[in-house]
C-alpha cells in the first residue's frame, strides 16, 4: 500500500491539511481496498493550527523516512522560519527518492529546504511574488493550479491542492481510480484554466494627485470607446512619447497594457453581474470583436469568458428561490 505522510507544521492551515488527508483516505482500488495509508506527522506531539485550536499527532518526523509521498500543507506566516530538523528530514526524504508535494504556502518550506532550486513551482497567487523574491533560484509560475516536476510537486491554494492530489492518484493508479476519488470529493477530475482565473484583477491603480489622474479616470469612464495612444496623450496635453514615458514612470506599465487590464476587469465585472451575451460584453469592455475579446481574456484570466461566467456568475434571488 502506498504510504502518504502529511507534515503538519506550527500554525498549519486546516483546510490545506484536511483536503489531501481526506482525498487519499477515500481513494479505493477497483476491488474496494484502500489505495493509500495516510498518516499525519509533526515535529512535536502537539501542533497549533491556524484557527485557534491544537492537534495531537501520533507520528514524528521519522514518518517521512518510510513514506512514499510527503505532503507539506501551508502554514500561517506568523509561524516563522521552519525548524532545521524539519528541513533536514525533508532533504533526506527527497534524497531517498520520496515524492514530496506542497499545498499553497507549503511551497515556501520546500524552497527553504532547497528542494525547488532550479525547478518550476507555484503557490497561492497572493504569495507568488514573495516566493519569487525570497527564492530567486525558483521559477515561480503564479497562474497555474499545480506544477509536477516528477518527484517534487507544488500547488496553489487548498482547492488546487485537491487538484494536485487527484493528479497524483491518476499517476499512481490510473484515471478510473482518480475519477472515483474525484466523485467522492464532489469535484471535477480536471478543471479548465489555471489559477489566473481566480486572481482579482483590480482596476489598475490611479496615482492620486499625479498629473495622470484625470486622463486615467477618463479612460475608465470611456472603456467602451475606441481609445488610442494618441487620444490618451492628447487628453493629457503631452506628446505620445512624453506621455508613454511619464505613464511608465507613474504606473509601472505602458498605457496600452493599463488599458487592457482595465478592459478585462470591466469584462470580469459584467460576466459576474449581468446576463448580457458575450458579444455585448465585448463591446461594453471596448474589445474590437468577440474573437479578440476571447483571445485577450484567456491570455489575462487563463480561461474563456464563458467558463469564467460559469464559475463566478452571481445567481439572482429568483434563481436561488426556484
């Protein structure tokens, strides 16, 4: 039987820990036997959870030595640096060929142990920039649900950790077993798109009090119109070259990229809050055609407009009551 050790660190995130524990424990082979033996382990017998309670854990770090797979859930940032004995145990497990995977910010622990050096990795999109900053040897990919490097895997948020676990089950026992595990968890075996579809693309910031503030507000008020670089520059009273230089200095991006993000955010809002056809939303957000809209939206949000609407459209009170 395949052995899975879930490593609970101080201030472990309960959902990050429970999702893999349940999905592996529920997995059954075609003859009904359990596919995995799942054990919770920790450095000490009692572990604080991020949520105001503690866990009693029966297995210590020795569980990593005899596990086939080790899962490292995320922990609260308040937990501080990972204890060196934990890092050493992870390094020894990796050296022995154990498969090691992280959920959400558990990627920081793998990076701290040096297990992600030179590899692709992901984490929750909120923490992706920090992971890249602290560990420059890690190739952070913030817009995917999980990354499989063979023996080392990382996933985004807790739900993406479930996606990663189902992927590992399929690797271990095939699609039929993985599909049954997905049904038990009431989730699809595969989700369309990546983590990018869950990132909140806020309206690009308008620097308050800057010389660009009036023109940026004008752009947001007229997203459905044909807005060119020349029109933006003219509105600001500058040449196109000067306007582009000032724009990058004050916003960190180009005028056209700022405009694109604003249009995608407008489209996200309309997809979430209206029943307008895709063609109408494309016009309202200022895209030249539905085809251009779909291509641009997928590039920024990582999924199609229709799939985004299916995932995030707010149901009306009438629909809920019916």
